C-alpha cells in the first residue's frame, strides 16, 4: 500500500511540475516574431534557461539528412531524441524519451543554384526541432506555442475545495472534491470561473 501511495504521489508531483512550467509566462523580451507571417517564437536562450532549471540533465541527440526534389536540395531534415528525468523532484530514476522531427527549407541566391548559407539552414532545422521537443514534452513556453494545459493548478484546486466546505449538500461537495482529486478535466481553466460563480451562488442561496 505504501509503494502504491508513493507512486500516486510521484505522478501527482510530476503532473504538477508540468502544470507549473506550462503556466510560466514568457517575458516579452524573449519573444521574437517572424516578419513575413507575424508568428511569434520564444528565444533559444530563454528555453535553455528553463530546461536547465527544471531538467538539468536533459540531453538532445539528433540525426540529420538532406531532402532532395528532382536531384535538387530543397530542405534539411532533423530527427531528434530528447531524454530527460525528474531529478528536480528527487526522482532521478524516472527517465523519459521523446522524438521530434522538423525540416527547414534551404535558400538559394536569386536566379542561381548557389546556396545562401547551408550551415545556417542546418542550424535552423536543429533549433526548430529542439524547441518543438522542449515544448511538446516539457511544456516550456506553452503560452507562445498555444499549448497551455487546461488542467487546474493546485492553488486553484485548493480554492475550490475550500469553497465546497461551506456547502450544506455534502453529496454535492464530495462529488466536486472527488472530481478534483481524480485530476479530471471536467473542471478546467476554461470553466473554472463559471464553477466558482456557481458554487458561490449556491453558498449564498442555500
């Protein structure tokens, strides 16, 4: 039973860590924008800083290959593997891996077959792949990539639990708390305010 509870606590801590990271707002000075499209992107140094803080032992291994179309080099493809653990939480033996792939078009001098800067194209492909991996698996810069987790933070859950203590309908209160304890997405960031208003109304009218 103790081992089972320890495993449950471990999973909760890991989930909470990812929520915490997801909720970090990227400082605007570390947000760039692609002029042609207006799409925003986080700067590499900021993502690296967060990675080093929460996942200091994480490693990144890549495989690269050129992509040809009719014998002409058109892009550089990078396949990478991100490896990380949860030493930050005291669980160094929990190791994870995740793969990511991306391609970056190569640029030619206008009207010629001369590449502008292949080295820069290769670097851009690797950086793009690495950033996507950090975001997808570690939740770094979710606000920029629009991947915010819908799950409530522990602070929000505790506020909801405290509110339900005042409900006279104990069955109703227990159902809400049970939903929170199961980490269900029934109560999430999108409907959190509505739930608070609803419970407050019930408290006022009971």
